[in-house]
């Protein structure tokens, strides 16, 4: 399934076609692990989850992960400047997406 803007990327929550399974995945992201990196949001990143995604994951396509980690459901809203967003590692994201695609 494609994201709302039509793109699809391996680190996007929209790779999980079932909306209920996708919601469970978002909850897992929001129940952050203690060992995940905490990203401090800079002023220029407040409206740019894609920029945080690029800076941390090397691709802007993981913006949906950033919004989920920041507890933001509407991407038109800003991420609070100075907030510490827990970001899951790529391996964890891939494993959990595969799990939710299969279950």
C-alpha cells in the first residue's frame, strides 16, 4: 500500500496494508525502548519530519516513523522544538514491518 502521497518505502509505516496492524505498529513505536537514540528536534526540523528522517536514517521516506515517534497524527502540525524523539533502529523497523505484514 502506498503512503498518502503515493510513495512507498521500506521504512514507511504504509508498507503495512492493514490499518489495524499499522495502528499496532505505531503503538509499538510510541512505546519506545530505553536503548533507542533520542533525537533533539531543532528549529528547522519542527515542520520537517522528512529532514529528521534524512539526517538519522539517510532517507526522507521514513518521515511516517518520525511522526509516529513524536505522537503526531497530523503531519501539518509541528514537532515541538527541543523535544527528544526516541527513534527505533532500522533493523527493528524492518523486523516489525515484516511481522505486521504477515500477521
